C-alpha cells in the first residue's frame, strides 16, 4: 500500500472518530490498541491490516466499506444519528446506533443469502403526521391496520417479540448512557429492521411495559422515515429533551391499538365472555389480564375503546399504584427463544446487541457454509 493510500485511510479514520466526538484515548480503548499507536496512525503512520480492522470495528463501520469510501454515504454517516432527536448525544450512544445499523446491514445480506428476507418490508409505508385528525387518532387507525396484517387471528398476542422475529425484525439489548432513552428503531433498504431496547430504562424491565414499547417501535419502523428513506427514531420518556410530541403521540396510540384492537375489545365486553362485567374497575382488570397490559395502560385503552367513561378513567388512574402484575408471567415468555427450527450451530456466545434474530441468521449462514465460523464469531462478538 502506498504512503498516499495510507494517508487517505488514516485520515478517514480520524474524521470518523471526530464525527463521534470521541477522544483518541476512548477509541483506542474500543479498539484495544494503545492511544499512542492510534495517534501515530492518524498522523499518517503505515497501518497494519489487523489494526485497520480493529479501528474500523471500534468506529462501528465495516472495514471494506471504509476502504471503498462508503463510510461517507448517508446510511453510514454519523450525522444520521446526530440528527435523531437529542441535543448532545454521547459518543458511546452514537457508536451503539452506528453498530446496530451496520449489524442490520450484515443481517439483511445474510437473510438474502439464505432466502429469509424481512417480511415486514412489504408493509412498510411511511406516513406524514395527520394534524387534522389528531396524531393519536391516526395512531389508533394505523395500529389496528398493522394488527390485521401481522396477526389477523383474534385474541391476545402472547409474545410480541416472537411475532416481530417471525416478521424479520431484530430486537437487541443495549445500554445507552441515559435511562430516559427507552429504545431506538433503525431501518434502511436491504437491511434488517432493528429495535434496540435500552436495558437502563425501567420500561424494558417487565413484560407488561416492554410490550407497548415494542409495539411503539413497530410504528416507527413501519411509518416513520427521514431523508434517503432511512428510519432512525429515538424514543425518549415523555417530556425529555428531543421529544417530538406528534410523532411519539402517534406511536403511543399505535401500541394499544395493535395489541388490543378496539373492535375486539368492544365485542368482548358487549357480546363475548366479558359482557357480564359491569364495574369499570373490573373491566380494566379484565382488559389488562386478557391482552397483556399494565393496569394503568389498560385504563386509558379502555377509555379510548369506549368501555369505561372518561371520568371513571381519571378516577381509576388517580387510585392506581405501580405494582407487580401476576398476569405478566403469561406474556413475552418466549421472546428470547428461537422462533421455528433453530440451526444446529446456533450456540455462539454473542453480545446483547446481536442476540435474537441476527444470531440465528448468523448461525444458519455458518451452518450452510455461507460464511465461515470465524466470520460468524466476528459478527456476534462485535460490541
């Protein structure tokens, strides 16, 4: 490699590090090389192939893509994630999002290679916010439409994470720097749709709060996209910096409508087994237990479905305390288990960001010799 070629690659590595807002010491730690050596490389020193690979992994970009200059395309640019609705993103969070997007691309390529493309792609339909009918009304309508498309049979969805996996969505666990950030959604053409759950957020820790959060992110994947048809949505707790009320209001309404469509709920209480239940409090409890909501979530969905009056909803909400719900054990019990037949070589040690659909695609690709065992481990241990 010529000195000019070294200088060009080294300069791109330096620029990408600066786009993350990360110090030389931090990136050296991510790459497991000395900071003095990284400084030499950025200064134009000849770079060994293993060093180049290690630094690219640290900067969450495929080494081949960076060598070809593809790190500057919109889908790989760090600017894509800086624009994702927060004021001062930490370098670690930008790297997590970049890594998730890169793994989504790898997963999409593997899925194509083993003929398992994401079924969700056929349903993707970005929609502008409908200010005239109010975002929450639009969210309810979109949620019910999505439910009919993804799970047309009536009744509760026992494992939403399992259903998303069947439709080709990768759900990974990561730790963002802020506990106020609940989740993130990433998607682009040819890649796996990715949902990242923040393990620091209280909403990801129980099944009954995780279910509406997953449905919320499904709304973002299906109906929100930015420039170049890239979905990059960051979901914050209500009222936190970077919060976009209309977009989040629509997704918050989408979630209960997807989990428990209004026509099913009203029929259940008008003509089904719930018709004998009269008290608003009893109706809310039945709704929560049957469809997998917390009591507080069930209160407002019951009001929006018209099975309890608004005044009763307000009264119940004021008297409801956060608590453990015994029916939570009935939901999301298989969310981390393989959906369908797992390939024999599925037992790789993988990072939390890769556990789920991606790890199964990697294992199947390795089993069928689409990729090597070494490449499989490289993908699954990228953290």
